[in-house]
C-alpha cells in the first residue's frame, strides 16, 4: 500500500514568517500535486511537479519534488493570513489513482 | 475553468435510509472519483471510474456503490446509511495534462447520519 506522510501536522505562525512543510513516501510517484483546502470547501489544486528535482514557484510559494520522486516540500515566504488552510499533497500513481497525505493544517495569525 | 458540482452541501439522513450523492463535471473528463474525508485520516478513495458504466473499487468501498450512466455524472449510493458513514464526501474528476493527471474537486457534501 502506498502511503504519503506529511509534517508537521499542525503549524501556527505569525504573519511575515517563513515556513516549510514536507511530504514523504517510500513509493515513487509519476507526479505529485499540492492542494489547499479551506474549511467547508473542496481542495484546490496549487501545483503539479513531475520531474525529479523540479522546483516550481507560485508567487510566495515554492514547491520542490525530490530527486527520487518520493518526496516533496512546500516553502512559503512571508506568510499571510490568506495562506491559512489545510495543505494536502497527493501522489499520482501513473493516472490509476491518487494517494493523499493527511495534510498540514496551517494557521497564520495577523 | 473546470467546474465540478455536487448536489448538496449539507445532508442529514437517518440510519437505514438510502442516500444518493450526485456529482457533475462540465469538462468532458474521463476519470471521476469519490472520496471521504475524516479528521486525522485524510482523503480516502471509495470508488473511481475511467469511463461510462465502468467502476473500480478504491480503498474503502464497503457500504457504498456507484453509478456512471453518463460521462459527466458520477453518483455515490449509500444503500443503508449508518452512523459511521457520517463524513465529508468529495467528488473529483481528472484529465491528462501533458504527462500528468490533474484532479479537480467539487465543494463537498457534509453528510450526517443520525
């Protein structure tokens, strides 16, 4: 069974701070996706990383896919209250299905 | 923009009732999925479908069935609802984008079974 772990589980920081959350697995995935989910809503896709070692930037968010395509990180620079939410990573098993991590719940305090 | 809609945002049902959750996507996606999301457990796959009239069991199919009579519509059925099926239900569809599949979610249905 493929599993994805995320750390930390919870994170509470002040506005303006930087943070990194991690997504790890012992399995190789064809790609990995990051989502943000707000309370009472469905997850919204932020980014897809495909190539081992790939780095993608989305404004203040930087996503990296591990060289072996087993892990990923999300770094947020100068966090803002609007970044608050549940961050989920999901591994794509070559389109057959997706494996989700349990999520990191981020709270950015003003 | 991809749009995935779900028939209800909130639903309250009694134990033993038959429950239908419907999902519609408007982007001609081949693949559709049903998940449930519970605190501390993340998203767990119930069923998925690659095409009309095709279905595959996910990780937790027990107590559920699905129907896909049209490409754009994927229904989740709880034959006899139980309290342990109280959860947030999320529908998604996916499409091959270049080398990867990208998944798009509906807003979810929060189901309470009393």
